[in-house]
């Protein structure tokens, strides 16, 4: 790749690779050796570097710590059979990072800084990308305010960083979910569409209540009427009822525009499944569960790709979903997506970048 930005590289003298057990990786606990860092000051991004992964020095008055002016992304890189490195839909993550940034008054990161910083980081930490089946490298780009100032206004300085974690085979264990009709994740006019740090802090308390009741995750409903299903935990959620795939539309700004969501919808249409982007009412979901019309329910997101839902709590009732046939859509689409990501089938959508 031709580079247009100048990146200073400081390699670690103490790689953590020899001490890392790639057979037993849990999500987000082991970080690779290096990180990419850029600073925003005087109105532009500058000081591009790759340096050893290490703690940051922050001022106690750091604006992010107090007011949460911070956005992030999540994507993955894979190795194919020829040991080449493939990134899945990085361009879409780069665009979404800047959409989130705009909502939070954070300056956008130009495409070349994102892509060249990422490509260089993957080159330096190439040996951290697992090649065992089902494993991948999770990539976490993020931007946060760095002004040392207690006033509430957009910061004048920021850091853009990327670090990575090797992640193991995500045995997407089926999950149980509870329809949440008291607390709200996102409201129209709010920040639900942005991958903004504070959204996740606000979701912890209601999720914790559900977990104490024995459910893995929430099925969020809209903030106004609590009648419409929006998302599940930090995943988009899809239902198949009477051979139609139903998922919430992103037009109201309350749904995170998942890249897995978009990929699954694209493949569903190609596989000839009817797709209906509309809000599913809680009452409709309940009826579909009672009458056995709900065939499949699953979450979609980068970490798990597809998380099958086996139990849904609506009001006072727990409903177990029927056992899925081997050729269920959610199994098929997971297999197709994995085959594209690991380069086992041709990428017909321009989703893969080789670095
Ligand atoms: C990140 C995220 C998703 C999934 O997005 P992907 O691009 O598929 O990983 C869905 N919902 C929320 C709230 C998210 O933060």
C-alpha cells in the first residue's frame, strides 16, 4: 500500500507474543503489542505513530472522563489459507466512526489516516492475527477528547487510537433475552445511532437487572411507547416470522447501523428470503411466540456475527423458541459470512480488503 501519511514506528523490545496462549483467548482481555496514535490539535490531525501498547497519562480534568466526548468502532481482521490478512468492511467502519464523531462534535478522521494507520498496525502486529480456525483479530479504533478543562464545550484536542486483540472462536452460545419496557437505550433525537461511549454506560444498569433475573441480554424497545422492538444488548436483532425476516429500520436515529446487520440483509435478499425493515411490535412478537409463528430470532454484531436467541421474556412469560432445523437461515448466513471473511469463497460485494 502506498502511504500518504508519515508514521513514526517505535517497536516494543518486549513482545508479549511468547507468553500468549492462542488456544484459550477470551474476548478483549489480551491486547496485541502495539497501538496506533494520532493527535488532533490546532485544527488538524498530526503526530502519527505506532508505539508499544501502554497506559496513557491523562489529566484529572480530561474532558472525556467527565463528559464522555468519545466514540469508538469495532471490526475484525482474518487470515486466509495462504496466510494473507483480510479486513472485513473497514471502509464502512471508517465512515460510521465519522458519523458518530459528527454527532458528538468530534472532528472526523480522514480516510487515509484511518486506513493507513490500520494497515501499518496490522503489518507490525501481523503475528498477532490468529490463523487457527474460527479465530480473528478484533480491532478497536476510537477517538476521545483530551482537553484539560472543566467547562462543557467541545474539546479542542483529541486522540485517535487503534489497538487490537486476538480473539478466539466465539462459541456463540444461544442467549436468553428480556423485553425491556421501563428503561430506554435510545430516544428519537438522541445519540442511539452513534457508537458513543455514554450510550453503553447508560445501558449497564437495566442490563444488570435483567441478568439478576436470569436473562443474558435485553431486547430494547423504543423510548416513547415501549411498544416497538429496537435492538438486543449491543447487537441489532432480527426475527423470522412466516418466512419473512423482520428487523427495525434505522431511519429514526435510534438504531445503531450495524455492518453485520447490513451484510445479513444483503445476503438474505440474495438467498431469496423476504426482508421487511419495519418495527416489530412487542404484541406481535408475543403473538408469534404464542402461535409458534416465530421461526428464528437472533442478534447480529461484529463480536459474535450471529447470536441465536433461545428464550424471550415478554411481560410475565418466558417463551422458549422452537428447535431450529439444520438449514435454518441464521446457520446458513453465518456460514456464508464466515466463508467470505476467511476468503474461502469469492468476495462478490467488495467487503474484503487485503493488507
Ligand atoms: C456495534 C453495535 C451493533 C453492531 O454493529 P456491527 O457493525 O454489526 O458490529 C449493534 N448495536 C449496537 C448498539 C452497537 O453498539
